[in-house]
């Protein structure tokens, strides 16, 4: 009896073991093979919407699996350079660099100055071509971009320097593209030990942008043996050479004085690559500049006032202290003052919108000795 019971138990255990083995095999047969899993993943990925790729910009828009297709005729290179048989257009290069509006604003904001605008276009073209060459792996030394602006005051030198800083920033040659305006007192100290810290502070503020030194010839005073301007010049020369990839220096002033400055400092002259000469404005250009200034402020000249304005400028241009567009701006401020006083003096009269905008001959620079009308009280 006991032997039969033991035999029955053994048979039961064997049966259960066989049943477990059969169930395991059955489950394994139901699992998909790796090849099937890959195919299913491809089908699922193809049905999903595209997913943006972080940091891919306009080039790669998704990571979804695409069916294999014929490669482009010019395969991409692993180093990111364009293939030798690729082509570029500079309309596309200018649009990609977003510099078209810089040139447009330069034409819009400045009257005349055709040679200056042409030089700015040439510098911009040099940098665009330099960028395109690098995309093909054609390496060249970074262009020297230090400049000298010469000409009388009020001819747009600061405005062009601002546009130049913006242009160099958009083309990737300056990190920030700001403009720091400096003169002698900002760089040169009165006593020993003051000049170097002053100059270095200005240079630190200018890094990543443009340092515009107005009336730069005042840095050097040959007749004064105790002057510290040469120390500032020596520091500038070192930084202009060693950090020219971080900073652009523009020296500005009258042409004859700048020529004397360069003759006394040949090291500075050799570091200036581009010379832009700003000629004095013609009479018609000055009238146009004045009208543009008034238009921006919602004023205009009557026909008689324009003739008076032209006659006044013709006389002022012969005076040695005349400062071109700067003098025009100052005189128009006086014209607005006289216009406002003329209208406000007649307190009971009703003035129209056009009256508030229109300047008359009485508002344009009265003759010497003329007094402002007294308000009625």
C-alpha cells in the first residue's frame, strides 16, 4: 500500500514538471522575435507626428524614422563644411546675416556721404565673402578692422560708427556690438599713475564692441614733456594688436590733425586698416538734413521759411565754427523755440493743427539784434 502511494506521488511530480515545461515553451512561442519588434517599432514611429529636435534650428525638424530614399547629389560632409561643388549667393548670405536693414538705415539716416557709404558697403562685402570662404574651409587671417574717420564736426562720424558696430556684431566679428565714446580726459590722467587705470577701464568697457576716440590727436602733446598721453597710446597699441579679435578702435578728428598725429605715432598708423573721409556737406544737403530733422519731429518749413533757411545756412557755412549737421540741429531747436513763443504770445487766437507744425520766416534765425516777441499779459 505504501509503495503504491509513493509511486503515485512520483508520477504526479513528473506530470507537473512536464506541464510546466510545456507552458514555458508555449509562452516563448507567443513572444515576437527581435526582427518583428524592430519592424513594429518602425511602423509605430512612422505613424507618430514629427518631434522637434532640440538645438537643431532650421536644418533638422524631426527625428522620426523615414523610409530609405536616394541621397542628395552633394552629400554632407562630417566636418560641416560645404562640398567643393556647392554654390552660394550673397543675397542669401546678407539675408542670413540680417544686415540688409543696417545698410538701409545708413542710406535713410544720412544725407549724401556717398564715398563713406560705399566704403561701408565694401567692408561689409569683405566680411560676407570671408564668412562664405570659411564655409568651404578656405581659412584666412581675420581682417584688420581698426579705422580712422576724418572730417569736420557734424558730418555723421558717430552715426556711421554706431552702424559699423551693429554691422560687425551681426556678421559675428564683435560679441556685443556696442559703442563706447571716449576723449582724451577719459584716457589720460593728470598725475603719475592715473593714465593706465583710466585707459584700461575704458578698454574693458569696450571689449566686444567699438571704442570711438573723438579728437584722437589730443592724446599726444609733443610740446609737453610732462604729458602722459603717450602712456595711453602705448596701451592702446598693445590692445589693438593683441585683442583685435575682441575690439575695434575707431579714431576720429580733423584730417590734417590726424595726419600729424599718425606722423608722430607710426605704430598707430600701421594698425589702422580703413580710412573714411567725411567731407563737409553742400548747402542743398544741409537743407535736406534740416527738413528731415523737422519731419521726424512733425514740423515743416513753409515755402518762404525754406528760402530764409537756405539763405541763413549759406551765410553760416562761411563761419569757422560752423559744424554742419550739428549746427543745423541746434539752429532748428532755436527755430522751434521762436515758433512756440510766437504762438503762445497770442493767447486768445485760435491755432490749428497746421499752425502747430508750420515754421515761418519769423521763426528762422532772426537777424542779429532781433529780440523775441514779448508775450501779451
